[in-house]
C-alpha cells in the first residue's frame, strides 16, 4: 500500500472491511491523519452502485502498518479518544472546504 500519507489526491483507494456481523463493506479511503504519534484512517462506505453513501456515514479507525508495510485497523473504544479523532477529522474537512473556495 506504500505510505498512505503520500497518496495522490486524484487516486482513489478502496478497501473491504469485514464487519462483526460477517458482512463485507466496500469503502473508499478518504484520508489518513495523525494525532500525536497515532495514525487514523477515515473511510466512506460505498452503496450498491459503488458510489459514496448518501447518508454521509464515515468510519474512522486507528491505523497501523507492520514492519512489512501491511496495514491493519483497530476500533477506537475510548470516548475521549473518539471525540478527539472526530474533532480532528472535522477540522480536516473544514480545511479542505476552504481550500477549494475560489
């Protein structure tokens, strides 16, 4: 997967999540960002047509790569960490929105 922090903005990368209920959900990677020393990944699930879901639902996980560069995700279970991650993601969205204004 390479260094995801250096993704080409025009290049969409897709992953399949295996959910706890046994279903698979195809997602597009929105961004990978960090807070301190921890990386996080934001994913948007796709609908049946392979398009971003219209509900605006986003999945955010802790993101790790092993020594071979293999990615893995981990659920965020701490409420304080979850709030900090959502706040940081919202800041990134705001920054992107304002960067796109003429």
